C-alpha cells in the first residue's frame, strides 16, 4: 500500500488491486481519447452526457496514469 500526504486532504492510502467496477464501452473510448490527447502535455476536456460517468471515467484514468505509474 502506498501512502500519499496531501496538504488539504490529509493522508491518503492507496491500495493496489482490481478495479471494483467495469467501465462501459463509451467510458473506455473516452479513456482511449484521453490517452491520445495527453501523450505530451496534459490538456483536453472530458465530455459525456449527464449520468454518463464523467467522474468515474476521470478517476479511473487518473489512477491508471498517475497514481499507478508514479510511486
């Protein structure tokens, strides 16, 4: 388990493991687009309809690309 100290949020413990929720195909497509857009610099906009899972998609992408890679 990795522990991260965040000034405004306190101590965050991150565990490795399987994703507890499977993403829908439109969310997987959004993640592929985010990966393509952000090869060099972080930029882009995640647009999904209301209830489309923007938060889940963004968190899933962030955890795979920043938390898992940078320890």
